[in-house]
């Protein structure tokens, strides 16, 4: 009986240690995106993407950023209609960079060139 109890304690401690190590080393990197620094730079330079959640081209654009899209200043034109009208948005997606609109899906290299943000 004593051997079984010791084995159970060892298994429990090992499991607890494994879970702790996972949350320390693996968990923080799960939501890190490949283009986080680039996306943050775009937002710092007040670059905006105008679109909607239902627009398939907006989804394609978001897909180019992957998890890093969370750092993009995205304006949902269904929820912020007046802001989109004021920005002269007629199609989705529209990027506004330095006061000029760029319509359609933009490659990350293009956004880098237009904004001056470095794409690594």
C-alpha cells in the first residue's frame, strides 16, 4: 500500500511540474504573431484598415497578418459607418496611410513601403 501511495505522489508532483512549466514557457508564445512588431508600427503611425467582418477580402487581408492582426487599427464599417464615410471608404478593405486611401488587399511588403514600417 505504501508503494502505491509513493507512486501516486510522484505522478502527481510530475504532472503539477509539467503543467507549471507549460504555462511558464509555452503558453506565452502561443498568441505571439510573426508580424507583431510590424503591425504595432502600423498602428503607431496611425495606419488604419477599414472593412467589415463579412468581407471575404478583409478576411484575406487579416490572414496575411495571422495572429498579429490583433495589433492593427481595424475600423469595422458596419459598426462605425460615419467614420468610414468621413475617411472616404467606398470598398473593403481600404487602408488609410498618411492621409491617402489604398483599396483592396495589400501585400505586407506594399504596406511596409507605404508606411515606412520595417517588415522583418
